[in-house]
C-alpha cells in the first residue's frame, strides 16, 4: 500500500469529535472511533486534535503504557509531509526498514516452528501478520499458541472476535448490553416480592435446628438488610471469580485450559472494546444463576437464603452494567465512575495481575492486588 502524506493544514482540518486526527512524531492517526472510549474523556483528545501528542503520551503526568502505544498504531493513516528532498530521503529509509522487517518476519517464522521464543510478529498490531488467522474462529486456534499465549492475549487490539464456527453458537456467545437488565431485572423484582411476602407471613425463623427456644424470627423489614448482604457477598464473588478463574494462567502445555481461559475472559482482554462481548449472555448466564440458586437452597433454605441470593443477583446486574460503562461510557472527571474507568483501563493495558475490582476497589486492598497509587496517578 502506498504511503499517504498529509500537511499540517490537512491534519488541522480534522479536529472535531466526528473527525479527530492527531500526530505522534511524524505519523498521523485518525482516532475518531476511539475518543469516546478514552479513559480521560473525549475532550482530552479533542483539545489536542491536530497537534503532536508525543509529549503527552510520554508523560509526566500521564505516562501511557507500551500497550497504549501499540493500540495507537491501529489508527495510523499516513505521515506528516515534508519538503521534497526530505520526503525522498524518508521514502528511502522506509524501503530499508521494509527490507529489515521482511528479514525479521523470516526469522520469526523459523522461531514459530521451533516454539522457542516469542514470535516478533505478535508484537505488531497487524491482523494479517498475527499469530492467529483472524479470518477464522479464534477459539480453536489459541490453544496452539502454547507459551506465547499469555503475552499475545494481553496485547489488545481494536477489532471484533469470532469464537465459533456455528452461527447459532456464535450468536449465543454474544449479546447487547441492554439484554442483561431486560432479562434479569424482572427476575430480581419477582423474587424480591416473593421473599418479602414469605417473610411477611411471620413464619420464618433462624436457628430452628438448634432449639425453638433460641430461634430468631425474621420479619419482612429484615429483607432490605438481607438483600444488601447479598449484594456485598456478590462483590466478593465478583473479585474471586475475576482473579482466580478469569485470570488463571493456564499451563502452556494444556491446549484445553488455554481454550477455556480464552473463552471465559481471554477474548475480552484481547479485544476489550468488542461491545457484543462485554456482558454475560443470558443463555449461559442462566445456567450459572441456577447453580448459585441451588447452592443457596442447600446452604440457607427458605426465604432468608433466597433474599440473600436475590441481592447477589442484583449485584451481578449492577456489575455487568458498570463494566460495560467503564469501557464505553464517558463519566464526568472527578466522579467515582471516572476513577473506576481509569483504574480498569490500567488493569487492561498495563497491570493485568492487579486491579481485579470492577464495581469497586474494596477487595483489592485486603487481597493486596490494588494498583499502587503512585503508579496509578502517574500513568493512567
């Protein structure tokens, strides 16, 4: 593809939300599709439209990660034009660079065949020269990456992912964000009414298995407290699942565990802005919800256990909505959600082994996985 050149005047004609170009070094990028997702808010980019953002990205105070620099390359559209002589010299340098790049690719092919080192092509943001074939479902390919998988999956790209060959199964693995409240809010309301009605009858008591004399009656006005306990317990479950299940490090030799990890959460880290995969689809979610319901029925049968369960279910709905908003929303600077968005972006782009809290950072503190404040403040 022939390289395109733009003058400063052409770049500065694109300084709006709908058409936003920036310069980094002498390279020009069209970041129009990204500005809404930027953790600092779209105005932070729009104010710098048409200018060189090299210093802003290098910091201080906002040092961007290596993944953020890689991410930027996906929006490359051309070079900043120079005078004719300089342009000819630049084209000659580009030709030399292309020859070196081809040599690197040839060496990378040999490395890939021996499975000895990380394939250099994995470090580029070029879907045509990645470790996987993006024209085919990825789920059955990632297990073959072996020791290269962990690094590859944490180098995010801005493109949709297809997991399955079957169109039907693929459709079941994706969903729009509004399906979560549409499906589960009526369930939460129904079970809340049911639990409140059961408690209102005055027949529910705690510790009846010990002795009736010491049993404690549970009235309907206890329901809000039981509901909040359920939401609090969900926040712990959210943290534990995110840290120990979603962020397990599958053995490089285990094809099936790598495949499972990618299906559960790896695909989200590889493509964090795939809007159809940011929330849990209702079909598989219903199976998980039924398992939790069965567990609660065994551990705490009756209206008390159900009240805690429905609070946890509400916590899950809140979690999924906040998670979606942290990727696509533009919270007001200084707000609680603004801090959460910046924190979550750091988890995706730089600190994948820290910052597991989504709806709050609360559990990151006792489990010692909070992103250090000095790192967070300087580099988000």
